[in-house]
C-alpha cells in the first residue's frame, strides 16, 4: 500500500523536528541556530504581515462602483430576485451592435449593470 503524504505535511514535520532539536540543544547550552531574539521578532512580524496581506487580497473586496454593482447583482442572483435566464437575455442584448455603440458613449459595464438593477426593481415591484 502506497502512502500519499502531502509535501506540506513533510515540511511541517521537518520544521517541528528542527525546532525540537534546537530546543534540546539550547537546554544543554548549545546554541546551534544563529538567530537573535530581534531577528526572530522581525521574522514573525514579516510572516504576520504577509499572511494578513494574502488574506486581504484573497477575499473579494468590492471597492469600485462597478464591483459594488456586480456584488449586488450576484446577491440578487443568489437570493432568487433575478434568474440566470434574465442575465443571459441581457448579455445577448449587450452583444447587439447598435446597443454596443450606444454603450460606448458611456461606461458599458455601468450601463449594463444599471440595466440589471432596473430589471430587478421592476421585478420587485411586481411582487
């Protein structure tokens, strides 16, 4: 039977073994790893900043007007206030050359999403 050990598991176990070996050597007065307390602090601080930056970059942070509108459309789709068919119909209409030329006069994405929002408002009024 072949064991499928993930590389991350091997790395964690290796780091644990190095830390344990270092701690045992320090207990007996041997300082094998040449790190000062200040260097350790800087490394921990750097790792914390990198992890926090990665987490913030990973999550969807809607900041621009277009991103906020897209998030609203996504929420409306998730809540069932608008259907996939309605979005597909709007996309098909957006491929119409006349409408594309008209949209080029303004911001195409904002106009497209405003059309979706108007459709949502009309659907909500029907309910």
